[in-house]
C-alpha cells in the first residue's frame, strides 16, 4: 500500500481534475450545440486564432470516432474521484497510482499530438483545450512524485525534476504558440 498523497498533491489532483472535467464538459456541450443549432457560435470562439468552433469541426476533434472531450470527461472523472479520496487521506495500492500514471502519461502524449495539430494543421487554438493542456502536465507531476518520489535511480530523478519539466513544457508550448501566430499577436499591439 502506497501512503496517501501529500496534502498539496491531493489538492492539485482534485482541483486539476475538476478544472479538466469542467473544460471537457463545456467543450462537449459547445460541440453538441454547434452541430444541433444552425448558425451557433461557440462561446470559446473569440477571434480567428482563439476559435474552438473551427477546431471542433475537424477530423482531429473526434480521433476515435466520437468527440475527444468525452475522453476528458471520463478520464478527469477518475482523477476527481482519486483526488477526493486523496484529500480525505485514503491510501491506495501502488497499482492504482501506476494506472493513473499510465493514463495521465497517455493524456500528455495525446495533448502533444493535439497541440501539433492545432498549431500546424488546424491553425487555430481552442481555449477549453488549452485549459486541459495546462492541467495535464501538473497532474502527471503529482502522480510521478506519488509513484516514484521515494525510489532510487532514474525514476527518482524524474520525480525530483518534475516541476522543472512542467515549467519547460509550458515554456515550449507558449513559445510555439507565439511563433506560429506571431503575425497575429504583433498586429494587436
């Protein structure tokens, strides 16, 4: 049995899971409205670059044959459940943390693919998707620490450097967004 998550980590799991779930739910609702109400403009379509409406109609938005946010609703429901239990001080078997780590890692891989698609194929950014992009890496950091914070070797190094990796991920994504749409951003000044 792995000890209960530290208080800060438990709260990050809970709040991150809730934010991710809310973003996935909002995006799902917006997507259904877009397809059922002719002429509907999603609330997250702010300008030509920040426009989830133009992202939602692409094939990348339903990679597995159904809207991608449904994966978020399911996945973040698990994170919220484990977050609530962690805040309450419940200890989980190591395999639970391992499963959450694998699921979160797969989520990071998926959002990296979506970031590439948004920047270089779709040419638009979805604000709700970007909330998920911002949340998934800290969740992975918390679960990495819980799973391997007390280990030895490379896994411990990964756990020790987790927040640096998260900061680096943010910096790279922000730089890519700026570079890809720099003409637009600079026209606003």
